[in-house]
């Protein structure tokens, strides 16, 4: 039987053990991670945490709804065995009616057999790090090889000594200007996530300083079965030096011959997708599901504001 649990009723120790034991376990689903990105999150649980499904909710216009938290690409159903489509569909059907709207993304192993959700496909890119560096490097595109040569010519050196705030400030000064959906609170959430990840030795920072100033950087977080390319930023000047290519190559070199994968976290942006593929990564599809049971007037307000 599937039970709905409010936040205070969740046994976090059993929850985290279930995530760690699951076939598709991800750091996104760990209780500490959810506490940062979706405070007060709730859950659907079958049995004694044999199968779990986090419910990340907010409230607006007096209505509660499920949303995909920032820095949390996939959630969904987690169990020891990869859940089949009827199991996933049953969990979706068990979402309480008090959530009048749902816009969430499922783990890439989650498939759906039935239901009244609108379904769309999204893409992430995974690089299997099991091979040695030489084998992985053979899959690099010519553009990656050119950028690495450019980085060498510019004498780039890796630093691991930079603060998360320095990286978010760099992002806000560059690509962040084009992304209206990221708020100051989202940046604070990222800083808290990295702080909590640091406590658990899950974070790798790789950056490039030019004339003593951070010009490019990336934060990777170790997950259960992969490393996640969590956040990055590059200045226009650093782009000309091949800095981000050099950073990613450094990470791949350091983690080659590993049992994990590198999850580039996307992207639906064609340019970024080409960049991630250029390292030899493979596309992996996951599902975004939507359901809208809001009253017609509220539904109209929501649609008109998008």
C-alpha cells in the first residue's frame, strides 16, 4: 500500500537508506538535499520504505502544487529494482488531490504506462568514466582538442581554492544576465547545497584564475552512481582561452577508470548540448510530467504569466 507522509512523519534514516539502496539512487533524493531545495517536502512511501517518491511542493494563490526544485534535475520513484511502468504510474496516481498542479521531472529510469498527465521528453548527457583517460580522450571532438591546445598555449592552471559566492558572482556578471528565472534565493540555495555537500566530502571545485581573478569555474557533486556537473560560470575572456573545456577535461582525467558516470545535467539548449556531446557523452531521455487541476480562472492567470 502506498502511504502519503507529511514532512514530520518521514523517517529520514530509512528514507536515505532507501535512496542509497535503490537502483537509480541520486543525491537529489537524499533528505538533506531535499531539505535545502524544497523545505517541508513530503513523500509517498510503499511498505517500510521499499519504494519511495518525494513530493516537493509550494503554495500560491492559496493552492498547493508540486514543482521541480532548483539544482534538482530528476526525482521520481526510487526502489531497489528499477521500477516498471505500472509501479511508476501507480505512484503518480497516488499523488494526493490537495496538490492541484504538478510540474515535475522523473528519474530517467522511470517510465509511465498510463495516467492523465501531459508528458514531454527532456535530455541529459552522461559520460561513462569506466575507461581509462586515453580511451575517453579518443571520443573528444576536434573542437575539444583545439580548446585544450589553446588552454595549454595560455598556460592555464587549475585552482580549487575559490568560494561558491565568487562563482555565482561570475555567473551573474555573464550568462546569468540572460536567465531571468534564477533569483537571488536560487543562488543562496546553491551556496547552501555546496556547504552541505562539503560537509559530506561530495564537492569538487575546479577553477581558472587569470591575473588573480576567478574567470571560470565549475562545481561537481558526487552522487550515488555519478558525478553531477552542478554549476559553472565563465567570463568572455576565459572562453577565448578554452578554460571550461580544460576544467572538464581535468575532471575527466582525474576520475577516469571509475565506476561512476559524469552527468552534465542537460541540456535542452542546443549549443550546450553540442558542447557536452563533444566530450563523448551520450544523450539520456527523462520525462517531465504536468497536470493542472487548478480552477479555470487561476489556470488562466498562470498561463498568461508564463
